[in-house]
């Protein structure tokens, strides 16, 4: 018979092992490296207990973080680090799903979606599936963490999970939002210095849904929005881009018309989001609004 303390210690160790493989939890502890100063946005998580924090894992490696609203079967935002790249999309990746939204007994890696006939009820209940888009002819699957903001082939592949996807009006996605994502890519490629830029891509919601049969399956975003934080940037960049550092943001309406992108300072974006979410909570996208490292480096040289 083992002493009680050994038994309790064993339980703690087993719990630690189980948690270390988890990708869905109440915090972003296991993927906080994708958040500026390892701090998640505040004031956005207003949907209560239906929110899941997913550390998106592909190929046994955590790739980015997603705040997922399981009641609407859609992400509210994805947080990732931008990698300098040529903007090429990865075209041969199958769509995937997050197993641990369906069952905590599953492993941490995202998996390829089974065919419609082989889909387990728990998968369909917990998250979006491809059939949800079959009759939604106006909409395409839009990535919040877009593959054109990643460089490594496996990082690109990891973006093709439906927990990173929201329904976007097709011509808005193809003609407007994808074009803007490429504008941001060029800007950060050319003028952001240091190791990485921190990105938050998110949505606002209005209550509109995509139906399948008689069931409201997916929430439809009212707006798409984006914010970046580049702590170290080129101080000699042209004026027309220099004022957009270290942080800037944008939003656009997810509609057939009137979907031009509006670029705004970070504080203006936060005020816009707070109004859209109708919340009294303090809303902050980046810790201390993303602090420029340029000033600190200059001071140290004196």
C-alpha cells in the first residue's frame, strides 16, 4: 500500500501530462507566444461560457491561437505572428477540424475532416463542417489567419481548419479583403524589423446565421477587422506608411456592397469594436497599445 502523498502526487503528474497535450482550454497559456507580451485581447470575450481558447496544433507543433465561439460555430479572432513571405497560397491542403472540441479524449493535433457520410455527430455538433457551406452560395470560407501571412509550408497548411474560418461574402473576400491582406503583407515585409509582428484578425457579429435544414448552423460576421503590432520598425520608411507603426488597424463590412476597407489607428478601431459589441468592458487589443521598441533603443545609445 503506497502512502497517500505518493498517490496524490501521481494524480497531479498525470493531470499535468494530460493538460500539456491539450489544445482547447480556458486560457492561451500553451500558445501565448502568439500574443504581444503574451497578453490576450480584453473586452472581446463577451459570449460567456460558449467560448473556447484553442491553441491550434498541426504536425505536433502549436501554430497560432483562436478564440472560438462554439454557440455560433465560428472563431471571434485568430492571433498569429506574421512571417515575411512571397504571398503564395497553399493550394493542396485538405480541410481540417479540431478534434478536442468534439471530445477531450482526442489528441491535440487538428485532423482531416472525414467525408459527409463518416462525420460523427459530436464533430458536427461542436464546430462547422463543409456541408454547412454547401447551399450558402453567397459565402466562401474565409481564413482569419490567412495562409498568405505565413512562410513555412506547414504553417500555411495549419490555417486550413474550419476553426480558423468564417463565412465571407465571396466577392468581398476575393476582391476586397484578400487584397487588403496583401497590402498588409507588403507593408510588414518592407518596413517591420525584428523577429516578428503580432496579428489579431477578428469579426463582429450581428445575429445573422447560415441555415442547414431547419437548424441555424453558423454565425455570419457583420465585419471583418484586423490589427497588427510591429514593435520594431523602419524609422526611415516613407511618411505615408511611417505613421501606421508600431500598430494600426482596419475593418470592413461583410456585405455584397459597401465593403471598402477602412484603415484606422488602433484606438479608433477599439472604439469602433466596443460600439459594435455594445459592451461596457474595457476593450484592448494589444497590451499597452503595442509599445515601440525604437524609442527604447534610441535611449540606450545616449
